[in-house]
């Protein structure tokens, strides 16, 4: 039996993504609370309905991480499991998974469980799942060696993201209301990164979408100097057209061959809002 890959729903992959590879894959959903409405971040969630609800809601919204038992239920299904979670800097999801790991190992200490706090989200998690899939399919490495290689791979990854609707950041207190209003009026688009603790940092600002996409594409240049080819994952919130423009810029400027585009699920939609773009490389 192949090991199970478990992630939370900020990993914007369809739940059947690894089906053709014969690898068990689970997405443990978070919940998003908007006013009196609770959205469960699974395949039934409609992101356009979520965005409409967020825009209509005047008060702060929130998200709720999975319980330890939610993760434990998945960990009990296989003898070997790799768990990839979103950043512990923004969510208690990693801690829930850590508690679940300890619970399950107390029940059966023969299980092998490797847990990763990505200090990031969506596209970084997708790259981790893809790398893990390739390591498992190769069939040459044991569980501990794969875990070590995956940890090293995580250290090499970068996340950049472009936000075009700051209203939810303002309502949730993550951005000053005046700064958010000024950015919207002047069409100033901030580009952010996550640091090694998973905290959000402003990288630069661009005025207008063309300059913003061009700036975002150029952020792979430093890595190109030491590694001519590497995979890139772009996730988007109702914004396939700009995601494809970004992909085209990466291909033309840097001759990158392996670029993937995925639509966002609920949680990354909640944080990035309408037209948001995330890129990992």
C-alpha cells in the first residue's frame, strides 16, 4: 500500500488529483464564517458565493481550522502518511495536525507520520504535493529519506502574491483602512511574500495590472541564476486570464517549461479575495 498524502483545503488541488498515480490523497477542510453563514471549504463550496457574501458583510469575517480528530481520521487510514499544512503563522491548522499525529501514534506507534508546516499556502503546498508524488512513484527511497528530501525542497520554495481587492484585509484588521482605500483609488497593487515564519511582508507596489504582472514575473529572476529550470504554480481567484498572461511572461522571459495554473478553493479565496494571484517557484 502506498502512503497517504494529507493536506488542508488551502492546498488548491482537486481531491482526485493523485488518483491516476495510485496515491491516496486527502484534503481536510477548514471553515469560513461570514456573518451568520458558515462555508465548509470542500468541493461543494462556490467561491463566487463566498466573495459576494464577504462583500455584503460589513463586519469582520473569520476562518476555523480543522479539529485534531479531522486529521486523525485520515492518519488512521494508512501505515505511512505525509501531512502538508498551511502556515502556522496564520492558522491553527498545523497545530491541529500535530496534536492528531501524537494522538494516533499513542494508539499505534508502528505508524509513520511526517508533518510539514509550509510557512506558506496554496501554490507552495501544491509544489510540495507534486514533489512528494514524484518521490513516492520513483519507488527507490524509504519513508525517512523522502521526508528529508521534502524538507530540503521546502526550503528552496518561494511565494509571491498580488492582491487586487483589499477590502477583506481591511475588514479583518490586516490592513489599515486608509491605506486600503488609497490603494484602491490609485490602482496601486501590492505584491507580498511570506517570510520563513509564514508572516506576510510587502515586497513592492505597482500601479496598474500590466506593471504588476510584469513585476511579479520578474521575481523568479534570482532563482534562474542558479537553477535554469524549475516548476512554477500559479493559483487564481476568478482570474484565469491574468494567470495565463503571467504564465506567458514567465515562458517568454525565462523559457520556463513547467508552469501550472489552478483555481483557488475557499480559504485562499478568503485571504486573497477576487482577482487575487499567487505564485510559487
